[in-house]
C-alpha cells in the first residue's frame, strides 16, 4: 500500500495513505500508530488520526530522509495488535424520526425512499469508528450504506441537540453535545458519549464497531431515566 509524507514544519509531519474510507486503511493506521507509540513514544508529543492520515507533532526535528526511513519501517511491521486490542462491537439505542430526528423525512425524500427504509438501511449496517474529531466524543463512522450518502446542508443549523444521530456526506455520527452542524438529523441517542470525569472519557476506541438499534419513545425515556440514575450499562460484544 502506497504511503506518502508531507512535512508542514521541521517538527510536524503527516503520513498519507490512499484517500479512501476503508477498513484496510484503518487497520493499517492503527497498526502504525501502535508501532510509533511503542518504538518512538518519548519523541512524539501528539499523534492525530484521520480517515487516511497520521499527523505527528514531534519533540525534535525530522528530516525528509527520516520520514522516508519511517515509511520503510511501517512496511515491515509484522502484524497489528491482537487479543487485548481486539475490536469490540457496541450497540447504541436510537429513537428515529419525529421531533428527535426532524430531517428523517426530508432525507428520505431526497433519496426517494420511505422513512422506514432509511431507518432500516441505517440500523442494519455495522459501522467502524475511524477517529474522534470536530467535538470531544464525536465519532466519525465508516460503513454507511451508499444509498444514504447525502450532501451536507447548504445552510448549517445553528443548534443541533446533544445526542442527535445524523448523516452528512458519506458518514454518520452522533453529536455528543449541542453544536451547530450541517448534517441531517435522523434520530436521537439517549446515552452520553463523552464524560470528562471518566478515563478515558469515551467508551469506544478507534477500530471498534458500532451498531444502531431502533427503539420506541417509551424505551428512550426509560434509558434516559436509567442514565440519570447511573443504572444504565451500554452493551458490547
């Protein structure tokens, strides 16, 4: 697999894989990040992951030859982490449509589908968590059904409620807090996605799998109440 690099500064470098949202590239990124943290952790201030990039902020200067040498090292990494780093599958409850997913009907109309077809397509797939970004705890998920790819709104909303499940471009995600946004809101998740009091503050790791489970209003309210009482436990496989 072709890997390139781009130095934006003597201490900043970005390694670039083919520009695709794919499971293969994600696994390669995870493998390389694990290797860098293990072998060069003391010299790295920060690693940021994108869909097909790893950006490094370093303690010391790095030359172009150093970058090329690292790429050759990446190609020789034998295998990605096993066992304790195996991906988990998380099942996230979602109340679709109505006041909780006000754009569901509009999105269905764009694709000439029924609202229930959109719900089925969205909830039957398994999504891969590629990285966190935009907001603390905002999961960028790959695996959206291509029939649901939707251009972002020309005029973003000033306020999207916390917990909103939305579609934008080739991606789907959940807003972990209130925020402006240009994605189409199709539902709401009643569980918190980011808790600064916990370590780590998110429950899912990059590479984990996400399923969405449709629920009704009564179940949504019950889960909300359980969360407030501290009695709700998110399931994973």
